[in-house]
C-alpha cells in the first residue's frame, strides 16, 4: 500500500511500490485513459445493439430506465475509483482483492474478470460484423460470413495491440472522439428534422408502443424490467482504464477520473441520444419490427446517406471497443501470470522488449476468440454472449463488498481521488444497486441458460483453483508482488 503521507505526483514509481518491475511503457495521457473506459462502454454501440429490445419488450417509454442504470453504475464507478486511486496496477480487481483480502480471493476476482473479458472480445467483434459492417456493405445476414469477418477483425486487433500501446490508444482516442461528435450531432439533427417535418412526436416518450396489451408487463422479469438491460449492458467496462493503469501517466489521478468520467459522460450522452431517437419515431410498430431500429430512424429522418455515415461510425466504434477489451484482457492475464496464478504463467508474463507489450497474453486472447468462433454453434455462442452480461454485475457487486470490508484499512494518498466522508453512503448505495442489477439480469425466463453457463464458468474456475491448491499451493499463498519466488 502507498504511504498516506506521500503526495500523488506522477505515479511513475507505482509499479515498483507494488513489488514489480516497470515492464509496460507509460504512454497514456489523461484523455487517452478516459478514452479507454469510454470506448469499452461505447454508448452509441450499446444503444445501437439493444434499442430494439427496449421497443419490443417495454415500448418507447422503457428508455427512462436508462436514468436508473446510469445513476446506479455511476455509484459503482465511484467505489471502483477508490481502489484505482490506491492500487494503480494492471489486473485491477485481481490486484485489489489479492492485496487487501488475500491471494485466494484475488484469484477468484481474476478468474471472473478473465471469463468476462475473453467472451466480451468475441461479442463485440461479432456484433461489429453482423450489425454494422455487413449492413454497411449491403450484405445479406449470414452467420458464416459474420464469423469469418469476426476472425479477420480479431486478427487485426491482435496485431495492433501487440505492435504498440500508443497505436491502440491513438486509434481508440480517434474512435471515441468520432463517437462523441456522432452522438451529439445525430441527436441535434434528429430533433431538427422532427421540428421541420413533423414526422415524430414527444408523445412517444410515454408510449408503450407494441407492448400496449402485453401481459405481465409490470411483473418481475416482465417487459418493463427487461428494458433496464439496455443500460446494464452498455454502461459496463468503465474499469478498463484500471487494467491499463501501469501504462498511464499520473495513474493516481487519471485512472479514477477516467472511470467516473466515462460513466457520467456515457450516461448523459446516452440519455440525450435515446430521447432524440424515440421522439423521431414516426411509426412505432414498423420501427420496432425492423432489424435495426436506430438505423431505420436515421434513414427515415435523415436519409440513406446519414444512415451509412452512422454505420461507418458505429463500425469504427465497435472496432475501438473490441481492441480495448482485448488489451484489457491481455493485461489481466499478464498481471496474474507474473504472480504465477495463470496457466503457462512463465510464458504469459513475458513482455516484448521492443514493443513493451505482453505478446503471448495477447495471442492467447486471439486464440480463444478463434476457438469460440469455430467451435460453438450459433445458439451456443449467443447464449454465451448473453451470459457474459451477468458477469460484470457479479464482479462489481463483489468489488463493493470487498471495499466495505477493507475500507477502514485503506490509506489516503494526498492529491489522489477520494470520496472522503461520502465513501460509506456511496458504497452502501452502490451495493444495493448491484443487487438490483443482478436481480434484473437473472430473473427473465430466457435467462435460465445464461445463468447455467455462468454457473459452469464458476465451477470450472473452482476446479482449476483446487488444482492450484494441490499442485502449486505456493502460488496462492505468496503475496502479490513477491516476484522473487517465481523468477526463472
């Protein structure tokens, strides 16, 4: 832990304070760190992919549940930022739990996060192919073609992530800048178009649309509750900046601010975007039945040219988000491996001396993506991707419990992010929200299979944990950062 009397300056020696050598290169400035978390959230991508679920299950009025999700996730982000301000190391929650609870609990955090990120890479890139790139080129929906495109995208992202963190951050920052401009410009353009043409109405904001006579609309697991998934599925991954903290300049300040700022920015911009989209609907049943309501609304109000511009921007945003997820997952693998807590750890901890990136760990994420694309049939892949939306709620809820357990032992670093006297009420409120979010995700009838998949991942992790206890107990009992135990 950091000394409370030491001011938070550049954070250049934070890795050494954690007991490691600085192997990764510090190249990320404040906006680039923010862009990492914002790109993972990718508000335009999230709304593009889930707005149809809101219209079909809750009707246009369901968009207002975005506010509840944004406020709740912001509370979670504030708690996560408290950890990031004190332990700015790659591996984020794995490091926090290992150091503040014990290495065994830390391993559990690491396993959950690895499962989530490894699946998320495939989910983002497959959505890029099927929902943005293929429609952009006028290609008919075809699962085989989408999978081939996904494999090509995974390969390009892996090559770029291996080549340079600076390249990743430049592409990502560009994608985020484009997305920010896109969301604002499109929202304004839609409002202007509605005002000029009269095609659209503010009455949509209180309409149940095609769900007007739907049974069990207000029931637990019913249509209205399902609308919450748009916010819960989009406003996640804000802790990605913490996974790249060892490559950030001034991580004690920049990483916590990026975590909180990305959620706030995404929450506000996302709300403005969905309001503009909803007001601009001129035929609710037709738009609700379309494969991509966002694109349909754009085409109706702004013409086919703007629709294609949207698809280009969405494709780029998808690509940036996928690349960030891959980079974050590779850093987690690297962080666990240098503590000998990941399979083939001696290989996975290696950092290329020229590029200063964890090459084997990045290749592993690419290979896992290939396996999922090639081996899993369509329905199984879809269920796995759906299951991955439950994992962030588990991870965030566990992180909040950890915080409430250890908060009295946390040091205060001068100048670093700190909630002060508000930390306890914020953490309690965040825990209540995490429980609500998990309840919302697991109660719908079609969540049975995803819940079973999550249970299977937990069992698999438990079996590997037992194997470590039997064959390599030292790896689970040695404090993180005690690298001398595992040197060659």
